[in-house]
C-alpha cells in the first residue's frame, strides 16, 4: 500500500503541473495569485475612502460652524448698517437744505454782479424751483443786456418774459420768470 500511495502522489503532482489544466483550474490558479493583490488593493481603497469620509465630515462640520458664526456676525451688524444708512440719509437731507438756504444769497449776488446799474427791482420772488421778478430799466439796451445774460447763464433755464411795457420817458417795465438749475448754484 505504501507503494501505491507514492504513485498517487506522483500522479497528483503530474496533473497539477500539466499544461492542459481545465478552465476552472486556471481560474482558481489565477484567483489565488492575482486575486489576492486585487483584494488587497480594494481593501486599501475602501479604507482610504472610509478615513477620507471622516476627514470630509469634520471639514463639513467646521465649515458649517464658521458659516453660522459669520451669519451671526452679519445679523448683529444689520442694526449698525441700518443706522449708518439713516445717518447718510440725514446728511444728504442736511446738505440739500444747506445748499437750498444759500440759493437766495447766491441769486442776489448773481443779480448784483450781472445787472446794469440803471435797472431797479419792483418785486422779487425766489423759490427753489423758479425766480420771478419785476423791474424797471432806464433804457432798452439795459433791459436787453439783462435778458441776454439770464438766457446765456446755465444757472437759469426757460427764461420767460411775461410782461413788457415801454413808457413815454424811455423806461422799460418788465416781469421775468425763470426756472432755477439748483445744481449750478452749488
């Protein structure tokens, strides 16, 4: 029997090394040699993804916390921003009122510098939108000079001559209304 066992062992070795192995034997052989490398690489990838997931979860939590902190800061600054806007609106209103307060003075200075000395006002009305005045000029030349000066100056627009009368002594009585370009007076 001992001799028989030796023969069967040698037969098994011959079968294992025979080049004509079946497909299942080749598959088993390939799986045992290359399959374990594939399995190890797969496990490394799975473990890497597993640990990467922990890292990404931690980063996500940190970013979420930072976002909530910044949102709280922005909400707390909302009241400050509203107050700043109110102050800016007030400053704008103050500047507008201040500029408008200077309009009568600047208008009178304009008339003082540009009106011929022989024209006299009988009435003067100054508002933020328009200026109306009645005056008397000693001659037609002074009247035409004032009218041309008003029409050429950018401080006034739509100069309208409402009433004009020439007296027997050569004097000219007239009423003029004009719109004010407030931005030009500032």
